[in-house]
């Protein structure tokens, strides 16, 4: 069993995708994260869902729970509207880390080790300079447990 | 909209739950993580799925991609069998971090800020010393986008 046997078609976003659209993709398709691609369609980042959420939460609420508490319920309900104009570019992590990107020949153990090491529930699979899909933690566990 | 309006019944595990069983729960129910409870049923940790996976990957493969690559496909397929006897206790993070635990009165913005801050796609909701359920990132985004 190789990465190619575990592939799922996976939507991608670019640095210019609005945050609200990225959030909708995550929610509608129940995705564990998003693959951010460059102009050539190659992954430049894999964003966990909580990273997209982080961009939607006002800065003053992110690190101080007390400040989030003073926003009344009516305003709290619509916090995502405030992200209008913000794009995925602003959700990109500042430091460069290892990306959970692999090739179709990777064994299931290699993919599992990659996900564990990068703390990513999602690995992008690239072949011949082209994104061919992704392996999710769920699919990987499903298939390994059935083996 | 408060945490109580976003609640999902959520399975729990204990420190004694075998890793294979925890992996099966994650896979079967497509959970973003697991709530680890103590003898009183109170959350002591929220484990992201990748943390459970980490426990299932042999130590020598975790940090060195080259070592995972030399394991042949047949052995890689069954790597999860090697976890027999290991329990969730071994998947617990060593450092103490803020837990994504909140109360039913938390607004949706408070829950979002908590998830973003703790990088957790899952927040446990505790009321009167009792776990009453969880809010998932997916449910939160669904409801906020519909607001």
C-alpha cells in the first residue's frame, strides 16, 4: 500500500483566496486543512483548519481569553464578517517548516511518519511537479486498520 | 450563539485505552481528535489525531524520513500491529499546555479564539464538573458561516 493507493482529490486555495472562502471550504467539505498552491499548482503550504480560524479571530482576542469574553453574543456571532478583504496569504506561518508533501511511491508508514512529524492530518502528494491529490489521516487510519 | 448551542456528543478515552482502539475511534467516526478523561470523566487532555498516530509510528521512523523509506511495503502496511500493548498514556504530551476546555456559556468567538490559541480542532465543554460534549471546528465554522 502506497500513497497512490490512498489518494483523495483535494481542493486547493492560493495566497489570494479570501479567508471567508477558505473557511467555507473547510466547513462544507469537513476538511482537516487546506493545501495552498502557487501559480504552477504546486503546494507551498498546508494549513491546518485552526490556522485559518486564527486569521478570522480578531488579534486582541487571540491570546487573551478575557478579551474574547467581553464581546457580547450578538457581535461574537458575526466575527467572521470582519475578515472581509483578508486572504490566505495572511494565514501563512512565518517560520519555514517541513511541509507534509510526499510522492505517490511513499509507503503508508512513510506517510504516517510524515504526518506525525509535521503534526498534519493531511499530506499532499506530488508527482512529476504536479499535485495529484492528498492523503488524509482518516483515510490512512481506515486503510491501515483494515490491513 | 454559545458553546451549548454547538455541542456534539463526543466519545472519550482514558489513559488506559489501547492505542489501536483510539486509532479505530478516530478512523471510524472521522474525529479530529480524542478527549482523554480521568476516572471522574473530566478531560485531562485533548489529543489531536496526529498525536495518536505518532504513537503508532516506530520511534526510529519518526524523525528520520530515510529510515521509514527502507521498511518494505509489506511490513509498512501492518505497522499499526506493533502498537499492541501501548496505551493512550504514552501519547500524552510531556509539557503541560493550555487545554481546549470551555464552559457552555462561552460565545462562539471565545471558542474560536480558544481553538486558534491551542491549535485544537476540538474543544471540550465542561459544566458543573461534568463533560457535556465537545465543539468541533467544523460545527463552529458551519454555524458561524450560516449566521
